[in-house]
C-alpha cells in the first residue's frame, strides 16, 4: 500500500528539520518596564551631572573672583612700591647731580691749580734757576783775590739750593694734583654712569605705572630688546 501524500509531506518536513507547527514570535529582550527604568536612571545621571557642572561653574567663578581680588591687591601693592621707588630714584638723581656739580667745580679748581704749578715750575726753571746759575758762573770767572767765597757767593749757592728744593716740591705737588684729577674724573665717570642707569630705571618705572590691564603687546616697544 502506497503512503498517502500527507504522510509523505510530514516525513519530508521531518527530514529537513522543519516542523509542521506554526513558529511562535520571538519575545523582546527587555520589557517596557526595563526600558522605563533604564531611562529614569539615565535621566537621574543627567541631572546629577548637570548639578555637578553647575557646582564646578560656581566654584570656577569663585576662584576667578578670588584670583581677580588677589591680582588687584598685588597690583595696588606693586604700584605703591613703584611710586616709592620712583620717588627714591628722583631723590638719588638730585643728590648725584649735586655731587656732579661739586665735582665739576673741584675739577675746575684743580685744573687751575695745576696750571699755576706748571707756570711756577717753568718760572723756576727758566728764570730763577737760570739767573742764579749764570750769576755763579760769572763769579767763578773772577781773577786774583776777587775769586773768593764771600757772602754774595754763599747767598747765591743757598738760593740755588732753595730753588732746587722748590722745584722738587712743585714736581711733587704736580704729581699729586694729576693723581687727584685722575681720581676725580674717574668718580665723575661713575657718577654719569650711575645717573644714566637711574634715568633708565626711572623711565621704566614710570612706564610701568602707566600700564593698564586692557593694554596688549606690552613687549613690542622700540627699546624692548635693548640691554639696560
């Protein structure tokens, strides 16, 4: 007896691994309650992050305000010190200018004194010493009993000794005067150098006092890269 068609069809489905029963729909992995719970958790995390961000922003504003207050206090203190420094530099410049004026007067006096010493040395050499030596030479040319050592001869020799002593004193005075002039002019050079440095410092401090927070390109001045 041949199998009927229904039996043959079931056997074919069984062999291919298929079932004759209708396939049921796959259940979702998460339920609606799970989805709602998950969204509520995410919403809560979002609110927490928002509150944290607000606290961070508030803390940042407070830090910025504190830094601004500290900066303003430091700025006022620095400006106060700069004004004191500028005032002190002006006072020192006035004192240095007074010393320079005194040094110039002393230099002029020493130069005049040195010129007088040089004139005295020339006079002793060209006049006094020459005349005294000529007188002694003429007296050495006397004849007979006139060639004697009398008071005039002794006075001339004493005068010659005095003239040579004066020459030695004048040479010493000239040497001391030249040394004093050298030291004085070296001091004047240092005074000028110190004055120039203080003028630069005063200029820098005055420019710093004029600086404002809104200024830009503070280092773009013409003399920014020049050595102090």
